C-alpha cells in the first residue's frame, strides 16, 4: 500500500530525495522503511487515524513530469585553505547589495540566493570547505548540486584541492573551476589546468567537460561569468522539482537567535513551504510562524531550491534539529512522529548501554578468574589481605566536603554487591556526566547493603541512594523515610541507569 509507505517514511527521517529520481522502491527498501518506522506495530492505529482524518492523509503524488519546474541549483564552494573561498562568497553576496531593498541587512543564515540579470537564480551554501560538505553528507543530506572548486592561480593544486575533488567525485556532484587571484602578476591559470589533468579533472580546452573561469574574488572580476557557467551546468543537469506536492527539505543550519528564538535555515527540495505548515525535523517539530530570506525580509512561501530561515520550532535542544524537514499532515501527527523517533533513539541507546555493561562484566569476570588463579597458591589469610588491599579504594571513598546544595546537581550514592558491578555502573555514569544540563555527582560508592551512613550522607547532599543487587533492611528504610531520602534498588544494571537518568531529567530546568 503506497500510502502506508509514504506514512512510514515520515516516521523514519528518510528523505525521498536521497533515492534516485523515479527509482522504484524494491521490497528490501520497503522492508527497511517499515522496520525503521515501527509500522507493523502501529499500522492498525494509523489506519484508524487515517480514516478519521481522511482528507488530511499524507499522500505523495506520483512524479508527473508535467508538474516539474526548473529550480535554482544549490552550490557549495570547496578548495584549499587561503585560496579565496570566503572572499568569493563575500563578493558574490555583494553583487546582490545593489539589488537589495534599502535598509536590508545581509545576515549569515547558512545560504543565500544570487539573482542574475538574466533572471536566473543560484543558491550558495555559505559555509565553505569540505568539512561542512562531508558533515551534511554524513547526515544523509544530498543538497548540493554543483561544487565550485576554488584554486589560487599562483599556488595551483594543493592537498585540500585534491581532497575536494575526491569529495565531489564520491558524492557524484559535478565541478566548476574558479581559478582565483588572477589579478596577481604571478598567476598562471594554464599551469593550474594542466596540473588538474593528473587528478582526472579535464577542462574544456583539453577536450573535457569541466568549465574553468579565471576570476579575482578580491576585485570581483569575472564573477558573473562564473555565475553564468554555473547556470549553464545547472541547465544541463535539468534540475527540476515538483513545487505543488508534499513539502520536503533539508536543514542547513540551526541556531538560537536572541530575538527570534530557535530558528533553522532549510532549503526546500520539493513542494512549497508556507506559513502555518506543520514541520517535522529530527526529533522536534514546528508550526511555521515566520519565514525570512537572507536579507531578513519576511517571506510567505518558499519553493524548491530557495533557502529560508524558519521560525516556530517547539523544542530546541542541540542536535535535536537536523537532517530532513518534512511536512506533517497535522499537529498530532507531528507529535507522534517526534515521539516515535525519540523512542527509537532511546531504544538504540539502551541497547548500546547494555552492550557496554555486558562487555565490562565479561572483562571483570576474566580479571577475577585471573586474580583467583594468581592467588591459588596463597594461604587463606594471605589471600584475604591481598583482596582487601585491592578493594580498599572502593570501600572507603571520601565524600567531598561541601555543604551548599546545588539545584542542578544530582548527588548519588551507589552501592553494589561486588566491586565489578559498582565499577560498571560508575563507568557508565562517567559517560553521562558531561552531556546533561543537570550534573551528576557520585558522592559515595561502595559494596554492601544500604547503611545508616549512606542515608546520612544522602540527607546532607539532598541525594539519592541507588543499590544494585543489595538490600536495605526495615530500620534503614524507616530512617530514610524519616529523613526524606530516596532509596532505589535494582537488580538489572540498565534499569538502574534508566531510573537514574529519569531522576536527572526530572531535575532539569524546564525546556524552552
Ligand atoms: P579561504 O581560506 O579559502 O576562505 O580564503 P580567504 O577568502 O580567507 O582568502 C585568503 C587570502 O587571500 C585573503 O587574504 C584574501 O584577501 C586573499 N584573496 C582572496 N581572493 C583573492 C584574489 O582574487 N586576489 C588576491 N590578490 N587576493 C585574494
């Protein structure tokens, strides 16, 4: 059922544009999508829901060539450091200043449009360099149509020039050469073109199909020739999109603006984005309140290839907002999609945790066995002395001297049955300590059942006592209740960790 597959796609964060145009989804593809979306598990519910909101259902019209219209190419500038990428972007932007309305201020939003006198448009991504290019591709976004490779005419082909060629080739994105700094007396564009032959980049004058334009980014010379070469290549690539159907796009940048709040810059890839649309991106959603172009001018609609800054995101945490943007049929669906994606991520994280713990436990068992073998020849008394020394640091840790209770710190006491389990827990906690807004402070840890000392410590630090495979007897429980100290006992490490994480997030300041 095609409709169901399109529904499923929304849940998976797979962008259809990452598939070849008009490619047929084979069974393996569909199986993967369905698996990732949890559709089997949800399909009955969705069907029911779809019947309810029938008219609102997400449907992707088949790619009808009649509805496809040309769109501006999206260009990334690559090249060796200091060859003039930033200068070129600045100069290209400046070519637009004259045509800009008075009072407009050019802002960095991650991309900008260049309007040619012929009426053509080009979208430039304004973070140069292949780090950004690769990062986007690693996220599965295939937004760049053309790479402009900047090479300084006096330096020629350098290390990062070669890397850039490789990146473009791997991505299957065609190149245009911008041979820069031609204003310099020592500039030798012909030499550059010859050097490129060794890297399988063959310019037109050598019978190849790569256009080369001699420019001076600094003086703004020949930039329009470069832009026209880009448009010519775009025409050959027949870049077209359906601006009428379902909206899909790619997040280029996201940030928190002092005045506007959380904003993202996205490039629409199909459909037309309008004010009021409900969007899903990564693990958050938006109802588009406002859209702006790179001159800070409010726009009502954005068609394919056009970058816009979007205002109206609901939750904004670092990393939550990236990848593809899709329009959802309704707010409730957006909630559900975000919840599902978050759930899937948690599951994956939990699976990783369990793997880490199991590996640690295995390691400890091995160590223990080795230790036992080493101790085998000792007497019982000697053995006890050695073990005591080895475990001393675990049994007698010092609580830090601190009286003030910080609200954004969760103090915990960790008790376990054996040192292996305590250490495994501590190792995992170490990895969580850094990324949360609420800090975790392990004020005491050790082996054995929960004791009066543990409760007293927890009380002093407003902390929580976590026990793994240990007990707390009735009098200790009574004492804890009296002092308002929480005791949490678990027999499965990942459950303990989950519980602890819940405790951490319950202490987070409310999110925006
Ligand atoms: P990037 O590292 O590739 O972004 O290079 P930049 O744009 O920062 O340029 C590096 C240096 O080269 C700067 O000092 C620029 O002023 C200079 N530069 C860039 N383009 C030209 C040019 O066309 N002619 C000359 N003479 N200098 C240039």
